């Protein structure tokens, strides 16, 4: 089965997107929903709101972007405490430094 066929037959997921920039939030949501990857796409610009969403909606995956003044690793740790089985994907640019070593997919 090709990667595209597998993507099209995979069940849609609940996804939480955390980023300080509204354009990033809505852009990621558009891509995920329009491709049928996300059944529900929760958008948050704060760690506290993201933790509340994770607790309430039990997302399968969280996508972490820039969330100043909180470090991405701290945001990841807070989400992991709220949902221990949550899978994380951290978005970084080449100037933002190393990813947190504790993040696993």
C-alpha cells in the first residue's frame, strides 16, 4: 500500500495545536482538516488552555510551536502530565535551538 493510500484510509485523529501565532494555528488546522487527517483540531495560544483542552478532549497528537514565554519543553511536560499517552510533535526553526530530548513521537 502506498503512503498516500495509507494516509487516506487511516482514521482521522483529534489534534491539539499550540502556538502563539494565530496564522500558524489556522494554517495547520486548514491543512490537517482539509486532508482528512484531523477529525477535531483544537487550537490554543496558551499552555494553560492547551492543558485544559488535552484533559477535556483527549487528543491523540499535540503539535507544539512557539509559545513564549514558556519553553517548548515545559509546555510538552505540562501536556504529558495532563495526558500521559499523548504523542507530541514539536515545530522548530533552525534558529530556535535544539529540540527537547524528552519529546518522542
